């Protein structure tokens, strides 16, 4: 028997409400939610830091890797939304139904990924917050991280999904407007390239680690497909959206993250590439350069505003990570314990685990933001083929996939798995 978080809904009520929503003309903003949450969670170190650094260091050369990472991860993220509408249960419940081994593998990977990813984005938010504070209020990064994660925890415990759903739309709109404006202004200014500049090629083994880190969170760690399936379940319960509406929300969120990644790359190209300015490769140091790029294009007046928007983006990412990982870990535990549904206490417990575990990771990496971000991104990329394979094998047994979608998925697994194996081979010294 299927166990589902949305099974308690009266099906006829869901269908009637969904039809009423579908009948409305024009843009129905109510359908947007999980896709925007996914986008907010996605726009973290991979966008603000790695994409901009890629443009600053290598110009347009790594745009193809951003495009390929988004292109080949797309079907595995989409399966998360599709599965909920078709099977009326989360991806995690689907893993459990396929095999206890699938569920245990997902649960163990999630326990590690939750604290690593949440800690990394919270640390980045804390560094940005430090740039915003005057020197008289300067605090250690670990203290700022405690504040960020504590407030995130309170936000989730008190407001939870509905408040999170509303807030993310405004965070996304603010960041998109600021970044688009900065890129347009920067593109219209004279080139900053020095006369003696010699372009550097990223196509060598020495740069492989940077490329893998860039793609690891591009657009997000692949376990977020399961997180997205939990958000979709909550959205269906709250707003009774249809499958078609859910895919509109998903595609808008996913495509927005891909476009924003390219915009951040463009910002690095237009403002820093070939300028002679030394590019800080450590995450914390680069935050200051990132804010300087915005103010150099938009104007000094925007410094605090841009820093605030960047902080809100990373704060939103911290919240969505805490919420998402808390949900999927609670769902995994529910299924392992053979319970009929998730209780609020279970979600609260695993959300608290994610926040506290993330803070412990931060204290361990204190003063090493760049190393922590790189570790989190690389870990996400290496595990991506595993999550992708879980999603593909689950969905292909649940519904009939077209020959094109089979080919698309298998090609994506080969791409992700091939680069992950190449990186692992280099890591253990098999390749120079």
C-alpha cells in the first residue's frame, strides 16, 4: 500500500479546486511555489561565487559547462515534480516502495548532505552579513552564523511552508532585477581588458576541481529533486494545483536559475575579466569583490542595497535548505519506521538536526569559507549520478517514458557519472 503525505486529502475536493484554478484566465500567481523555492535554494555559492568567478577568470569559456550542467540535470529534477502528480506520493516514498536499499541509501546520503549544504550556504550568508555591518558592530563569523541559523530555525518553526512560499517570490524578483540591471550597465561600458592580458584556458586537469565545483550546485544539489517533491506535495495540499500548473511553476523556477547563472557569469566577464585585478578565489574574500562589481556598475549608492539583496538571497537559501532537508529526512525516517504520515514534531526534529549539524560544520571550517564551499559543491556533484539514477529507475517503472526521454536521461547519467569518475581518478592520483 502506498503511504503518502497527501493521501488524507479528499480527492474530489482536490479535483474540483484544481479545475477552478485551471479555469482562471491570465497569470495565476497562486500556482507558483515549489519552483520558486527550488530557485531560491539553487541560487547560492554556485551563482553568487562560482559563476561570477568563472566569468572573471575565464571569460565566456565556461558558459558551456553551466549550460550542460543545467541541461543534463533537468530531467532528474523534473521527475520529482512529475512523480508527485502521477503517483500522489513523494519521491522518497517511491524509493521506499521500490526497495528498502534505495530508501536507506537516500537516508544516509541526506544525513550528510543536509548539514554540509546548509552549513555552507549559512556561512556564506554570515560573511555577507559581516560586510553589511559597520566596524563598530563587527562580530566573528561563527557568531553571525549562529544568528543566521538561529533566526532561520525560528522562521521555519513558526512560519513554515506558507510564509516561506510567499517570501521566496520577492527574494527572487529582487535579485533578478539587481543582477539584470548590473549586467546591462556593465555591458554598455568600455572594456576593462588590459593591453598585455593573456587569456587562460580552463580545459586542463588543473582546473577540473573548479569546474566540478561550479557544476555541483548548478542549479542545485540533485537531492533537491526529492526536496522539491515534498514542496509539491505541500503545494497540492494547500492550493490544489494541477500537474500542468505544477510544471509551469517548475520550469519557470528552473529556467530562471539557469539564466541567472549566465548573468552572474556575464557580470564577471564585463567587470573583471582581463582587468588586471587579482581575482580572489576564496569564497569569503570574493564576496567583497562581488559587491564591488555591482557598485562599480550601478553606483556607490547601491552598495548597501546590493549587499542586503545578496544577504537575503543567501538567507533565503539557508531557510529553504533547512526546510527542504528537514522534510526529506523526516519523510525518510517516517518510512523507515513504517508510520502512516509525517508529524509536525518529526519535521521539527529533523529541521533542528539540519540547523545544528550545519552550525557544527561551520565551526569546523571556521575561517575556511572557500574550502567549505568547494567541498560542499564537489560532494554534491559526485553524488549527483546516484540521485539521478534513483530518480530515473523509479520513474521509468511508474510511468511510460518516451524513447527520447530515456535517451535524454541515460545521456545525462553518462555525462554526470563520467565527469565524476574523471575527477575521482584525478583525486586519487590516477591522472595528472
